[in-house]
C-alpha cells in the first residue's frame, strides 16, 4: 500500500553488477526519496496513528503531508521521535502564530493537518514535555470530530445496508442459486467477505472513538505505543477486495454478451471436441450420426458452490437430412442439499418457458430425481418417435444435469446413461 517515487539518492557502498562486464563492482544504488502509504482506516485510534508515524521515523521516513488517503514521507536519517495528533476544533481550523510559537518553545514542530482531522506535531527532544497533560480537557477537543465521524459513519453504514439489502434480495429472489452460479467465480463469496470486513472496520472506528473518549474523560492518559498492524492488514484486504468487486469483476463482465451467463472458459481440445473429463450428453452414444458431431460451444467453470460446471452445445447430421442436437448443462454441487435445491430451481425456471408440457417425474434406478418433458407442438421436419425436442433434469446426490435434446431417441429409455454420466 506504499509507493516509491522516482527521486533517488546514492548509496556509495552498495554492491551491484557492472552493466558492461557483468563483474561485481561497487556501484551507486538508487534509493527512493519519497514514500506514500495509505493512512490508517481509523485515525480516531489516535495512539495507534501516532505509533505508526513514530515507527516510520525510526525506519528513516519523516512524515510531511497527506494527499487524498495517502500519507507522504520524506527520506531522512532514522531517528526516534514523538508525534502527537490534536483534533481540529472546527472545519479548516488553522494554528495561530501564538500557539505555534509556544509549542515550538517547548520543542514541538508543527507538521501539517492530517486528513482534515488532526493537527500533527513532531518532537525530536525526548526531554520535552507533552503537549496535552490533562486528559479530561483533551477529551473536550474531540466534540467537532465526534460529530463529523458520526455523520460519516451514518453515510457509510447506509451504503453498507444497501449492499446487504442487495445480497438479501438476491437470496430471496427467484432461483437465487442459479443466479449465484451465473456469477464469475469468487464474486459472490468475495462480495460477502468484503461486506463483513468493511462492517468490522466501521465497528472498530466507532469503538475506537468511544474508547478514546471514555479513557480521556476518566482522566487516563493515552497509552503508547499502541498496535496498528492488524488494522493495516484488514484495511489492505478491504481495499483489495473492493478493487476486485468494483473494478476487476465489472471489467471482466464487459467481455461477455448479455446472453452469455455461464462465464466459463473453453474446454475444447485441439480436435474441436470436449476434453475427456467433460460431463455432457454425447449424441454419438444415442444417435446414428452420419458424421462426427460439431460443437458450437463447450465451457467449464468452477464456483464456490460448485466444484465443477460444464456447458456444451452440439449438433450432428442424421439420415434423411434430419438434425440431432443437444445442449447440456452440468452442475457438480458441493453438497447434496445444494444439488437438491438447484434441481428444484432448474425445474421452476423451465416451467416458465412456453410451448412445453409440464415436467413429469419418473422412477429411475440409480438416480435420486429424473424429470422429463417435451414440446407440445414439434417443429415441422423434426417429427420422430421422441416427439421433437425433449428436456430432462436428473440428479444424483449433489450432481445435477439438464439436457435439451432433439433426436430420435426417447430419453426416458436412457436413464442408465444418465447414471453413468453422474457417477462420482
């Protein structure tokens, strides 16, 4: 979360290979003169923010200013020093010359305003007195920042409530499991983790302000140093997840058409056929094709709810200029309960399509569920013993397969083949 600028300094005793000969020589080595690091999510944990700045000083980075959400540090000699943050009493408050003069006479140098929230003071003299010696009086200075933080927290929590509402709406809408499986891998899980992580950070900020005021009002000075590493890692994780959710995933979505909801990757081999591990209905197993079938599409996908998914579209020529075709969607759900729910949602979504008979359940050895339907009025030119298009939904444990089929074979006679496809 930190950035190094191109300004550099030379370290004369650094050992690097010479570019001309490759021999090891003493060469100048470039070091950054400036560093930018994301500010702590909750600057209201004042002792933690002060400890963070002091640690950077010991590492050779002197705090200079803030830009947006970044703290800017200059390269300096590593040195132990103290930083103290004093809250602004009002919006855009400035330090009076008299106050600056008094503090400088005590050994404190004014640095800048951090994030529009705090005046930052720096002291290199370990014997210099503290700026705030009365915790109760110090607590009174946080009135403006407390009101500002509560307003900001209300807006941010409102945004999170909207996000949580969207998640709740999705899981209570029609076919929620199917809609979730249409998402890009990881998006659903990452979105929920991001939401909870952001809530944790918001809660830490509110509790940090509450703890700060209670401590000061009780007359107890702030304890330093205070740990801040956990907050940094939580913040970095939240930023990374937010970037993925708001930038990366929408950008990847742009690469798909509105009708392509599978969001998988190609699973065809060099010969143009699905790879051996692909689970799909093979036309050549049930139809006498004149030639090898042709595959329009063959994709696979993994998901946090499904260990593997396949989507295959194929067709093949029969005698008498008839056409056989199949569209297979396979879901290897991670649990039997998920498989049961998904099979129900697939059936419900199919029931909303027009021109088909209602799905009828049939008994099939080796399958937990077997449902079959066909077109009410088959298209001219495709009338055969199967009655035109057929549709099958079968489930075995957590595995679900849906097949839309055109051919001479009645799929109700092919349950053994479905059991074979759904073998673990």
